[in-house]
C-alpha cells in the first residue's frame, strides 16, 4: 500500500461519514416545548404530532390534520387559488402574504373541501396556524362561508378545525366583517337542519372564537388548547393581576360549561364518526 | 376649516359630551320602558335595553353606553360589555321578534370587556351567538354607530338590515391603540394606525361595508327620525322570507363592492 492510498482511504471514509451525517441532517427534528425532548419529525407525524415522552401537543399542519381525519385520497380542495386584493392598501401586505406562503406551504390560513370520514361524505375546513397565525381575513371568511353553503346544498355535515389568532389586522374592517359573514352563513346552515361540528385546536382566539367556531351544534376541543376571546396578556393588563394556571384552556372551558367535550387527537376521527352516525349521516 | 384627521375623529367619537343612547331615546322616541337582566346570571348596565314608541309603533332599543360622570362610567364599565349584556340583548331581540317589533341598536363601545369573569362566562360565545341570532330574526333591524364601534364587541350588535354611521363615529377591527401595539409594538402610534386602518364613516361607506353616513349638524336628530321612519316602513313591507334572505345576502356578499377577493384561474 502506498502512502497516497492511505490518504485516499481516509478521504473515502470521511466522505462516507459526511454523507451519512448529511442524511441525518435532512431529517428535521423538533423540540417539545414542555419536556424539551428532541424528536424526528417523521416520528412525531406517526404519533399525531404528540410528544412521545410527555404527551404535549405540537401544532399540526392543515395537511397533516386532513390526513389524520379524512379517508385516504378522499379530500378534494375547494376554492384553491383564491387571494385577497389588499382591500385597505396595507403597506407591504403582499410581501407578508408571500413570506407566509413560503413558510407554511399553504396559500392562506384555511383549507376547505370535501372528504370522507369512514366512508361518510363531509364538508371540512382546517385552519393553518402557520399562515399569519391563522388569522381571518376575506379569503378565510369566504372559504368558510362557501364550504358551509356546499354542505347545505349537498346535505353534508360540516366539520371545522379552528386555529387562529383572530381577525387579520392587515385587512381592517373587511376582516371584522368576516365574523358577521361566517356567523350568518353558519346560522342559516344550522336552521336548515345541517350539523356543524366545531373543533377547537390550540390556539383559537378573538374573531374566530367569537364567530363561527363558537357556533357548532357540538363544541369539541383538543386537550390543553388556548380558547378565548381576549388573550391572557390583554386580560392581565386589564385586571392588573396574573391569571391562574390553565385559565382559558380546554379543561377550564369544559368546567365553565363552554364545551361539550375534550377529545385526544388520535381519537378525533372515531369520535366524529360516532357523532355523524348518531345524526343519521351514513356512507 | 381644516379637514379633520382620522385621529381627530377618534377623539370626537370618544368625547364624553357626545350624545349617548339615553339622549337618542329622549330625542327620537315618545315613551321608553327599560327592561333588564339576562335571566341567567346578571344585568350588564353597559347595555341599555327596552321598548320605545316610535311614531305610534313600538320598537325594541338596544344601546351600548359609556356613561358621562365617573360614577356612571364605572357602573357601565366604560361601555365595555360583558356576556351578560349580549345575552340580555339576545333575550330582548327574541321578545321583539315575538311581538313583531323592529329593532334599533345604538353602538358605542371601546370593545367587549377583556376581563376574567367575561372570559369565564363565555364572552366569545355570547358575541357569536348574538350575531347568529340577529342574522335570522324575522323583524327589521337597524344599527347606528354613534361613537366608537370597536371589534367584535361592536359587531355583536351590528348584524342589521342597515348599518348607519354618524359622520364622526368610527368602526374598527380594534382600537387604533391596540392595532399599533400589536403590529408595531407601540401604542403611541395610534394616530398613524387610525389612518392606516380606514375606520371613518366615509371610508367604510366607500368600501360598501356600511349603508349610510349621517351628518352631525343641528338637524341630526330630525334626519335620523326621518330616515328611521322611511327605512322601517320599507323594511316592514317585505315578507319575512325576503327580509331574512336580503340580510343573508348583505353579509354573505359584504366584500363584493370592494371586490376584495380574486381567484387565480387554473
């Protein structure tokens, strides 16, 4: 063996090491906010984005949510490609939207469509908290209203997964009016005998908690989700004292009579299915 | 005269000397009987409710009020309504429907109360339920923004067949101070925020989000009186189904005039 071979071997070994290392790097890891454990994203995804060690819920993308609820390959998206024209000419709103599109890989803060749940056809809306904190502007209001009308027209149950920081500041009064718009459309749907299941996920606040999300025939929440009108910081400023632990979280709301039930993420599909059957929706 | 800035109007809208709901009742109606309580847990005095006579026709009044003196302001919680207030409103609206009374709401609030008890008692639910109820009531509803119309706290009483705003009132997703502190982390930028937010009666009228602007001059009450008479009588001519269908379409298509949405053709 020549000396150059030794170097060659070492180079090969190093290359191999680098390659494997890169492979590990590709697998994104996320840290649990409660127990600080590090987990590969693929491991979390298989576990419904729940921490395997301490059971803390990570936020779930709209795409993962649909995968966890809808039967495989049954989801058909509605009103794709809809966008807001920046109705109050808010400076750099277009740039903010672009940035959020890239980050969330979604075109807006809600995705709507029809799908099947254990064979039962449903209208579904899932909010995406990674897109401008799931805030409601004109696109969110329109998609929620339109999918509710689809549900009404085709006699489908309506299921909405909420996750939102509230009304979107950047669209001003147009955002606020989406509360009136969605509430009006949901009310008519319910008056005509439609079933609306509202599922609160972390966090659901402000203009969304105070409009369509609160109007479900049945109100379901994931464990430990923040659900409120005014956020904890605003309230602490108003009353000048610290709020007790767990205030405005699912378990607290259940005790206050504001929810029907808290359901673990992995049990949601089955629970929804049982409710649908009891309302005479069949495959 | 110098044109008012939006923030000038914000300050005018908040002026304690401005007419409050009791003044409107005194000027516009012949008799008024106050009705109190939500029949669940309390009576929120930031919302005044009752039945009034309007040119021989009984109408239901629901109005937010901030109070004038410090003592009054404390009693009315500075116009920040609690779930009890919205539930009182809903109770009175259902009564109005039962007795075929048109409903007139007067809006003036810095926002729904962001307090501990308000949250415990379901502030978000109360606001949502109030809007949903109003969207389906079988009687004419007119909402008049008289001062500050901030956030869901104002919108909760504004799902009406017609929304009118006084010339110097504001109607906003939240207070300019709140907007500035959320987006720019600096509440003192409120004057700038108020311009950016587009919250004046004229701007919102041009957007098609409200139906009319009422000039604030000596004839104001007379003008409101005439407009109410005309509007109530034309709304009363509609069948119940048409009334509700029109209200549905109004809110369903609220962003139509501005064409706030577009779809990329695929």
